[in-house]
C-alpha cells in the first residue's frame, strides 16, 4: 500500500529528495546529490521496486545519469550516459527529460542538442533513436533561450509525442521508430509565417491516460502585440488537441498571459489542467503576484489559484519541468521557483504553502506516491 | 622507427573514481592526442570526463604538459617525452 510521497527537486546545485507521509503534513529533505551540479531531469519510476533517476549536467566533465534503488537515500552513476555516435559530430550538452518506457527497465531520454535516446537496461547503456535525432528537419531546428532541447516525451501505447524547443511537436505512431512534425494550429511568434510546418517553441506537452486523444500544450506565447510581418498572433501559447495531436486550437482565453512554461493535468480528471502564466518579457508572474491557473473544463475557462501565495513583490519564474501533481485522492500540486522556493498547493491548488524557501534555483520537480 | 615514451598523467581527485582511485597513471605516447587515445582505450569511463563524443577536450578541462598549457604549445599535437608530466585540471569557473 503506497504510503509515502516522494519529491525529487532538481536544482542548479544538485538533486534534493523530499519525503512525507501521505497526509503531506511535513516533508523532510535530503541531499544534495550530484552536489554542485545542475540537475535538469529526474524520474521517480514506480514500476516494480521504485527507482529514482536524475540527470547530472556537469559543465566540466559532461553528462551523467544517476540512479537510486533506495528512494533517494543514495545515488550512483549508471554505467554510461547517452552519447552521440563518434562520427555524428554532435556532443551532448544537457539531459532534459527522463521517462519510463513500456518494457521493464526501459527508459527514454531527451537531450540537448535535441535528440532522443533509449535505454533497455535501466540507464546502463543507451541507443540513439535516429527517427527523430536524424530527422530531416533536425539540422534546421534552432536553440531557444534554454538551448536546443528535446524536453518532453509523452507516451501512449505506440504513440509518442515529443516537445522540442525550438522544433515543435513531433509524433510517432510506431513506438518511436519514425516521427513526423505535427504542428497544425501551433503558432510561432518568431517567424514571419505564424504557422510554420515546424520550428515552434513548444514548452510543455501533457495528456491523460483516460483521454488519449486529448493533449494540451504550453507553447511560447506572448505575441499578441507583434506588429511585424505575419501580423498579431494572440493566444498561441496555450493549446489543446482532440485528435491525438494532429491539430491544435487555442484555449488561452481568460488567462492573464498565454506565456508560461509548465503545464499539469489532474491525475483523475482529464478536463482539469493547470498552467502558471508568466509575463513574456520577464518570464515572471504578472504584477509580482504568483498564481497557478486551473481550468476544470478542458480550457474553456480558467480560475486563479493563489490562496497562501504572496500577493506582491514576488517575481517567480517556474521552469518547464518544475511543476507536478501527485496522484492521491485529493491531489496536491507542487512547483519550484528559480529563486529556490518549493510550494505545495493542497486540495488541487486551493491553498498554497511554501515547503522550502531557500533551495538553489529549481529546474525540475517530480512527485510520486510510493 | 617509432618508440613509446613513459609519461606520468596526473588525475584530479574528482576523476579518480573512474580509474581505480589512481592519482597518477603511467601512459605511453608521443603526443597529447596519443595519451588521450590510450586513456580512451584503457580507461573509457575516465576518458568521457575529459573529452566529448567528438573527441574534443571538454571546454572547462585544461591539459598541461609539465608547466605549460597545451594550447600554448601545439594543442593535441604537443609532443611528450619520457619523464614528462601531463596534468588534467578542471578550469576555475562557475558560480
């Protein structure tokens, strides 16, 4: 019977692990692991005996993957990290995503420069997936501010959705062997063509197991005032698909900004989705008043959730992987800020509390009940 | 006619876990590149900390031959001779 809530908190200075009983009254913190090294991705793999994985993005000595078999009490490097073939010409710059695969011990990994790797042995060895890593578009993708990263891997049986910044949304229907760009309705603000075939700066893609055809995207919005070629393109930042990601439409109406990074779906209701709107110019919360926004009707309308959060002078930035939601009956949300605060939103975000207020800048937050 | 040379490679403390905790390694080779090739062959886990997949020395890693940075000599083609010390040293950077 799962009775503990485990949080992994990837920061600029290493990985922290927080643990609480199911009541989530008090979290204890351990770490940092990968001390002093940025951790952009973590995974709490609850298949079988739980394992925790984390990327260790060392600017001196290169990328590592860490693995814990004791729920984050200790970590060891796996036998190898993803690496490009020697004659490829690319070198791994960062590890942005770790996701469980279909088979036991299968792990998928998204990296910078945007490419996809798979391990079949729990991270000890890796193979590059040529269908996306060597896609005909791949040499035309451009880096966003965070680098040219493959940051989102969303699996649904043989379907796989990838988010690439800036490459857009790519979809596989053969288990990850081949991919095609699928960006109809996803706008781009930084090209004269508002709706290019590819090259969008997708920030996050989420879905729900009970509604596999339904997907949500937090895209790079904030182009409502653009007056150059191609014209204004408001509300391109928050989107929904109802046909497995083939076409997309805006659901941004009602939000204070269509710019943001993270996006989360309620574990028990695919109609309930959360975003954290940010001002596009500063990547911080509008008016210095942080708030998560929730829709309970699939993006038809939005409600501001900020009880317990600061009302002013708090210019939080929340990065793309720094918000998650647990799977308890009344789930709690969690987000981390680049100012090192870790917040919990009880009752689906109705009431917020700061769990830790002085961690290093937070890149990544994941939660699991084990 | 070629001959091998005995060179002492100094491994910084944080990388010794990848070479049996050795502080120094006796390596052969007539250039820095040849020394790195030997490290790749004999200590692949150590090598990937020094060079990336393209074979380039990582940006924040400095390699000295005796007291001189290899960039001030002939880079990876810098000659090494018996008795020389090759030092792997992480740069002072970050924040």
